[in-house]
C-alpha cells in the first residue's frame, strides 16, 4: 500500500493521499462528454448567492444547491433529465482506493465535478449532506495544482495545507469524515494540456 516514491500516506488521521493514480489525459474524454450533457453551472445558495465555483454531476444522484438548500437529486434541474451515468473507470478507482484504506463496502453512486479557474476558491465547509456518514469520500484532482486546506473540527482552526497535482487522489472517512476543509488556487501551477483549469471529481455513496 505505501509507495515511498509517490509519497502515498495517511497525511493526518483517517485522511489518505495517493499521488498520480490517474490523470487528466486518462479521464478527459469522460469529463468532456459529461459537461456536454450536463453543463457546468454556478449554483445558488438558499440565500440567493452564487457559489464561487461551477459544478455538475454524474451518477444516480447529484449534489445541488438552490434556493431550496442543499439536496441530492436524481435529475439535473437544468434539463429535467437524469444525470449522466457514472463512468465505470470513476467507480472502479473509488472502490479500489476505498479498499486500500479499509472501506470494503464503498459503492460510489454520486459524483460531483467541480471546476476551478486560477484564483477561484472553495471556502471552509463540511460535507454532511450524505445519509451514511460511515462511508468515506474520494476526491480526484485533475489539471492545474490546488492547495487543500484541512481545518479539522472547527472552521476557525489553523489549516494544514496540502498541494494536490494532476491525478492525485485523497480519501477521508471515520474520524475525518466531518472535518472542515477548503480549496485555494491562487498560487497554482498550470497543467501542460489544461492550462489554468482544474477539475475535482468527488465520489460518494448516497
Ligand atoms: C474532507 N471538493 O466538493 S475535497 C466538495 O477540490 C469539495 O473541489 C474539493 O470539498 C475540491 O465538497 C475536494 C477536499 C478535501 C480535502 C481535505 C479534507 C476534503 C476533506 C480533509 C478532511 C475532510
Ligand atoms: Fe467538501
């Protein structure tokens, strides 16, 4: 499981990092197809504000934010159609990484795709809209680099910072499942093909 060259490790209790498990090149066709069918969009919050980054989904259910609050929905509200299918390669990576960290029963069926341009950020938040918090979340970084900020159990804590590059995968669960986290891209390095764009794919069981 541990690979010194790739610095694969438990970076903090119940948060695991696997470097260069995939790549933009490997997943580009699936991402491009997805955003043609279910375009990236800036969702709104219950208070009517626009989220900082654009998003879309694939899988059985997709995470949405709107004037009605945060919900997992089986259809894309923009089209009324079911979200595109979860690509088998995404599901396979999720179950493989989960098995490596002791989550043998993880069956990802929800996939949120976030899109960042240089300077865009995701503020500190918890992922707590999933019904079964005993299941982990898997995050796949594609494209330009980003800094993950891990605040721990209070959003006001000093953050642990981790730089994520194309193809890096993080998984967190158990004691880390409800930790506050965020993303910054102000000091980003461009990706040779994608330039100053980043996609983050999160796999969840909902
Ligand atoms: C949780 N997305 O969609 S997970 C999200 O890069 C989201 O777009 C991130 O947060 C993104 O909800 C990827 C980032 C992350 C990093 C460290 C964590 C989540 C964490 C540590 C503990 C718990
Ligand atoms: Fe999150």
